């Protein structure tokens, strides 16, 4: 893989402003695929060359009167240069040995979002290597078709790459968009969501005996940014505190857990404070060392069953005694004498 960056100073004719701008044309030469060529202005893509279709693909925000008709002819010249470069230079083995770098993904709208007004979503994927990547857009879990971004990978100074993927859309209440990225450095695809979605966290606070600690858990919240803080008698606790990572629930929402060791002593008021974008004020969950209501219910049900069983057993025993005849027999030789036939003492 070979790359060569050329700064086109004559590109300044497109700019009329007080501050300086950078117009950059970059092209990559590959022995396994066609030449890749892009033009950027201050890091924003203006166009890229699609040699399969024989044209330049301009960004939709670039006015048509700025489309230079001979720009594709220049791109073809660089394509010829690429072929010569591949014959001149030897393979750079360091490029094939470079460590795979996972991408950083951000999704955001180009303009201020106004409902029912056309806009563009931008999925910015940065700092990845190698420059082979697959991007997929969805709307409400339905796949959308966009152009292949492979031809638009742009190299960074550190040897990694970045790419912009664009999706034109009309914002509507309830619509959720996602940008999913597949790359050789990722064990599984990464997805970023955008839309009018939010979810208030569900907070639970309980104690664990082995090892002794308090656990504060927040579930089903969105967006991802959240803060959990422990308070002891109203003062923030910073020691003996640990946190899990913010983990996906398997859907759009997230969960996080915070641990406080050891278990507080009697008389201390321990509070887990949760701060989230969906909350107008922090949510406070106070630890109660007494048994929770659910445990008391279990105990009460158990006692009720025990008492009911005892009452039924006692009633059955009394009923049995009342309805049974008491027989007493004396054994004399082989004769059995019933109790009622035995004469009373002093009787004749």
C-alpha cells in the first residue's frame, strides 16, 4: 500500500476570506484495488473520484457552480501516476506489519435540527487502520442504502485513517437513526445512535455479604453519559469506591454499577446520587440497613403459613379425641375384659 499527499496551492482561488484555509488533494495507490483520490477543504470532503463510474462525486453542500469540470481529468492523471509509482517503489513491509487500530465513531447532524426540515447526518469514523471499513445506516431498524465509503478514506498524519459517511434525512419525532461500523480491528460491529430518544435511569441500592459492600446500580438509561456518587452523611465518598464500565443492556439503553467497601456502620446515612441528562435534579437513593419490604413480606407469609398449619393440626387432634372411644382392656390369661365390665371398687 502506498500513499502520496499533494497540496494544491492553486486551490486557493476557491476561497475568499480573511483567514487561511487548507485545500488538500490526497490519493492512494494500491496494487489490490484502483486508485483512491479525494479533495478536502479544512478537513471537510469536497469530492472523491469514482473511477468505476468515470466521474467525481461532489459533496451535496458544495454549490454546483464550484464544480470544476476538468477536475476529473486531473484525477485521471494521478491514476496514471499511481501505476508508475507501484512499478518504481518496493513494498513497504512496515505498512503490512502496522498494528490494527480500532475506529472512533461520532454521529451528529450537519445543521441545527428543525423538525420536517431537510438535514444531513454525519457519521465520522476516525483513527482506524487498515483503511478498509464497512459502514451501514439504519432508520428505525430498517437498513438504508448509501454509497460505499471505501473510496473516501483519508489518511491522518499518524498513519491512521478517517472517513465521513453522510445520510440526507428529514427529522421527524420518534425516528431513530444508527451508524454501524465493521472493521478488522473490531471483534463485533460498533453502532452509534442518533434521534429523539432518552430514558430515565432505574436505580437500585442493596448490600452484599461476601465480600461486604454496598452496590448501587443504574439500569435502562439513555444517553450513555451518567455519573454515580456516594455520599456518607451528605459528604462525598472517594475512597473504597469502584465502578463498572457503562455497559449496553443489549438494546438502546445502558447500565452501570458502583461498589462501596466496606459496609457502613450503624448510624451512618449512605446515599447513592445519580446524575443524568434526563433528570432535572440528582436522583438520591438512601441505604436502609433494615430488611427491605420484600423480605418482610416473605417472613410474614412464612409465619402465617406456620401458624395456619399449627391451627389445623390442633383442630384435627381435638376432633379426633372427641370422636374416639376410650377402651381399656385387662389381660388375664387368654381372656380380654373390656373396661366397662370391670366392677367399681366397693361394688357387690
